[in-house]
C-alpha cells in the first residue's frame, strides 16, 4: 500500500487503510466503497492522483509525492450536522501540519493582510494556508449506501513536494517551506489528529467545541474580506463563523451577512473590483 501507515491512535480505534502509488481519485475509491456498503472508517491514500477534483468541479492537481487522502465515514447525524465534518477535517489538518512545519510568527499573511496566527492557518471554508499560501484543501462529498444510510467522503490534498502552478492564488508546498517530510509522514500525523477531532465532534454533539478550535486557527478574522458568491461580491469585515459554520461578514452598512458558500479573498485582494 505504497508506504502509508496509520498512526497508533487511528490503528487502535479500528480505522483501516488502502494505499496506492497512483490512482485516479482517492475520493472516487472511497465513493465506490460506500456504494458497495462499506461500514466506513477507512482511508484511501495515494502519492499521486490523475483525476483529482476540488470544489465546484475544479480539477485538483496532485503531482507524485504529494498526499491525496480520502476518508469514508458513516456518521450517525443529520445531513446539516454531517456537513460540519469539514471543520473537523480543518482542525485535524491544522494540528497535523502544525506539528510538522517549524513554528514561526509572521507579520504578513494572506493576500498581504496583517496576520499573526503563525505559519499554519485555516481559510474558510476548506483551505489550509502556510505563510499565507494554500498548502492543503478539503472537499466533502455525500453518498448513499445500499441500505440508504448517508456516507461522507472527506477528501484531503496536501502539497508535500510540489505546489500546482498557474493558479489564481498563491500556493506552496512543504518542500518549498523547507520541510523535509513525506506524504506518508503527513498522513500518519493526520490519521491520529482526525481521531481526536472526530471524537470531540461526537456525532455533532461537540460541534461547538470543534468550531471554537477552528476559529482559534482561522485566517483573516477581523480583516477586510470579499466573498464571490457566483458573481455576487459581498464586501466587509470577516467577523466570525457562526455555530452552523457560516462565514459572517460585517458589511460596510454595519449589517451582518451569513454566507454558506463562496470564494474568499482577504487584504489587498479584497479591495479589487471584479
């Protein structure tokens, strides 16, 4: 299974692992397992994806040596609650990557905005940043099992050895940050961090605590923000995320706008007129 291994905590909790050197999409493999009736708590990992996907149908580039990981879970929770598993993934990734990337306090962060969260930060709704550039992404997909139960595939991609080029936003990799880590090492840390955050989430009963952890590592709270909602641009100040995980923007007229989906830009980019 390529050289991937589960962390000791994940292994003790009964998680399973399927590893690949190269695969079309780890999330596709996880979806196939769900549709075949798998009970969940199984990871699919690869050093390369040839047909990876990101949000809104975008392609996710994954050169060989990067980490592509998808977890199949069958949560005992309503769909609206299960959607907050994206924040569980964010908290898990933040913990795993923070343990790997040397700590430092930075004065500049995303898009030139002043930040002081440290090197690793979470960008709503599903990105992880390092030194202000995208290091990792998260994508949740829902599938039906044959018995009608809802299964969730938590897809995670981490730029370990190389960041994609030609993107409309800055991106980086662990190697570019001077971190000598392998995809297997990152996954081992992630698998254990997931167990901790998922058990805190506790079928949604601990979502408030998970969101509190997410906010502590959030990029851009208090900063100028622009959110593109399919061409509708909302501008203001990133105030917080609410208990449903929605982005709360304090608009220029002092109204509060709750956003469930959109592309977020901070700092200098937020002031650009589209």
